[in-house]
């Protein structure tokens, strides 16, 4: 990729093209049209007029426009978007280019985050509109169309099929640096350059890798404990070791998520991201209404406020009813359709004696369940569209809950069948080993091999098409521009669709299913934590390699937390308390009489104690570090002092005028 270097007036260096626009290739046999009539030439000239740096590249199958921007161009776009940024007095104010020195820089020294820059680029390229009062005629090859007054040029070109795709580009210098220090750095095990990941990919991807790294470091402790239980025979104390391991495990899980909340709040403070970032527009609207003159507010009749209150109340409860209806539909479909299917598979697997038949049955099951789950995901996406969710993140969280219910039934019902109904712990351990080793290794291979195969196939088709156009099938090799290579790579999308969630849905889903597997059946197979730790160490590097090499650069998402997944992990902790107590009863009550003897009574008491530990430890560890809280209080006090001074000056000025 050609690198453009610009030095702005504030001494900050801008490097690299960050946005790629895919343009349909012209028919070379057609005569060249005039400059004013060519739609692509008009687009390029208009982008240059708004201050963008543009370079056109001719690829094998398509043409490309690479776009970069000096800092001043992005700054003025941020001011037009009214982006709120943190200032040195602790207040978040609307950005103004003339007051650039008042705003806090990012951890890497840049003024804007990747998410903010992407918003500015979108505003600049989609904000090119026809400012004249007349229709402008445009042409692309033999195709003619009109650019209406006030219409976005890029949207018109997308509608006409001239522009095929707009996507973020990789920065080769920073990409290679992350490859060297992160994806290929196997010697550091769980260490990751989180700030560099945030600067390059945005908040949501960086939060995922921060969670994955911390989870992998913490899981080493139960992995070591489980390995000791597996290798050492404690003799008469063996019966007491599993309950001790179980108590340690629940305490570990609760403390881990409390300390993750602390780490998350510290990261958000360092990245200047607030939890309510998606509510900025609503805050701005309320700010405008509060700034109205007092006389206008008094003139408004009280009846309007009462009607508005009633309308909001009806909309609120109607949204709750819609979500309840959709959740009930998903639950009933799971119970009526998926549950019998899962139980039938588990029963057939239990009664079959031939390993070949079991393997064939599992292959058919995996194929069928993938198809059914994909249908369930699409149905959930359709249901979400009819819910009254406030933001895209709340819609995504609602979708996560619904789809996880499908995967929860798919992943655990067969294991419950072997563990609780048949009490076949040998088969249970075999299934756990299969899920934790074979399935996850297979999934990791698919995650990286399928995108590479898709890219290789698209590249092969592009080269073959070019050779066919040139009239030869063999001979000199075709050079593919780097921007076209990035365009041919698959997007980082979720298996359930791109409408609400990106590829992080599948990565978080994999972690949640693994966490539930090792936690809910810990007493039956303590060694599972060791397999999970090894898998997660590998997962950090393979996921990094996938994002940096195999896929397009993801569109940044400004999610401040892991969202609905935190509640899912908390739910799995409560489920693990119940399931492990039942497993201990099955282990100690070999005759299956279910008598409340002293040992079984102790297990029931332990269940209630662990539930108390679960909810007690949640309040024992503060969710916010003391230094973050102190800085936040200090910034709030400074902001209040500044606002008080400004109000006093305005009041005294009005008195003097009177």
C-alpha cells in the first residue's frame, strides 16, 4: 500500500490510507467520456474539494479509490458531527477545531480514536451532496443517471451499481508491527499490547482481547488445582477434595468477574470512553431543550407534558411486551423443537455400541444442528426488528440472549443426559474431552482455513478473468494491488448475520460455551480446566492472526463493555453451583437411593453457602478502582466549578444590562 505522509500544523503525523472505495471497472471498448460527465471523476474531484487525499488504483477485476485525510479535515468533520471529547478539566465537550489544545489525546498520542476517525470519514464521503438547484447528469460507460439536488453522491453511485463497497483499509506499517509484537509473539503467552489493539481496531475488539487475556491468566489457577486432583491420590481424603475444589472454583469465578469489572472500568477511563457513549445524541437533545428560554418553557401547556408522559409510558410497556412475546416464542421453539432432537441424539449415542456408528451419528447431528441453529439465528434477527430497543447495542444484547438459548440447549442437553439420567461418568468424560479438545481444535482450524480458502478462490477467479480478457491462459503472472487483496478477503461477520453483530459474537460464544462446559461439570472432570487454558493461549494468537491477515479490517464499534455476555457468564456460574451439587450427589450416592444422609445434607448446605458466596463476593470487591473513582470525582468537581463561574458571570452580566 502506498503511504502518504502529511504533517499538520500541530506537529502530528498522518500516515496511510484508511478507507477503500470499490468502483466497477469500465468497459475498455467504450469511448472515454468527458470529465464533467464521468461519475467516478466527479466523486474524486468532490472528495478532493472537501480536503481528502485520494489515490486511484486499477485492479484486476475492479477499480479502487483509496482515501486518507489530514488532521485538520478530520477535525472540522468532528466539529460538524458535534463529537464529544474529554477535555483537560474533566468535562466532555463538543469538539471544536480552533480549541484543539483543550482536548485530551489518545494513549498513542493521536487526537482521534479509530472509531471517531471512521465516523469522520463516513461523514465526509457520504456528506458530498449536490448543492446546486438543478439536476446534474452523470454517466458511467453507457449508463446515464441524475444527481438530484441535496442527494448524496456516494449513495447515488451505490444505488446505480457504480460503487460496490466501502470498507476500512489496513495500515501496513501498524499491521506488521502488531503481527510481530502480538499475533506471532508466542513466547509471552497471555501478554497483549491492548492499547495498540484499541488504537488499531477500536474499543469493542480491544475489550474482547483484554477479557480473553485476563480470563486465560486466571484460569491457570483452577487448571493447576485440577491437574493435582487428577495426578495425586489423596487416599481417604479423596472424598473431601472434590467439594474443596468446587468451593475454590466458585470463589475463583466470582472474584474473576469482579476484578474484570475493575479492569474494564480502568481501560475505559484510559481510552476516554464512557459506558453511556451510545446515548450521546439523546443527551444533546435534552441539552438543547434545557437551553430554551424560560418564557417558551412556561408557555408550553401542562397538558402536553401529561400526554408526552403517557405516550412514553405506553411505548415503554409495549416494548416490554414485545420482548416478552419474542422471548416466549424462542423458549417454546427450543422446548418443542430442539429439546426432543437433542434428547434423541443423546439416547441413540448412549445405546449404540459401535464406534463407527457413533461417529456417523455425530457427523449427521453436527450437520443438522448447524442448519437448525442458523435458522434460529435468522428468526431471532427478524424478531429483534419488531422490538422497541433504544440503541443498536441493546438490540445486539437482545439478540445475544435469544441465540445463546439455542446454543445452550445444543451444547449441554446431551451432557446433562449422560450425567444425570444415566450417571455414566465415563461417557460424560469422553464427551467433555471431545468438546474441549477435538471440537475446539477443529473450530480453530475452520476459523482460519475457511477465510483463507475463500480469499484464495476469489483471487484465483480474478486472475483467471484477467487472463481471459487479455486473451491468454498461461504466461506472465498477474500482479494484484494490495487494496484489491484486502477487498477479496472475507469480512469479519457473525454466523447469525451482519445486521446487529460482528464476528465477535462467535468468539464470545465460543468462550461462553467453554466456560459453561468446564464449570458445570467440574466435579466430574477437573482436568477440563487444563485443556481450556491451553486452548485459550492458542486462541489469543489465532484470533489475532485471523484479524490481521485473514480478514478485512473490521468496522469499529464503540461498545464500552462486553454487554450481554457478562450476564450470561454470571448465569453459568449459578448453573454450575446447581449442576455440580447434583454431580456430587451422584458420585457419593452410588446406589441411587437419594437419601438425605449426613453427606448428602452437607452437599445441600454447601449449595446454599456457595450461592451466598456468589452474591456476597459481588459486593465485597468494588467494581471501580479507587484511582479511577478519585479522578472521576475530581473531574466532576472541576467541571462543576467551571459551569458555576460561567453561570455567575452570565447572571451578573444580565443584571448590569438592566
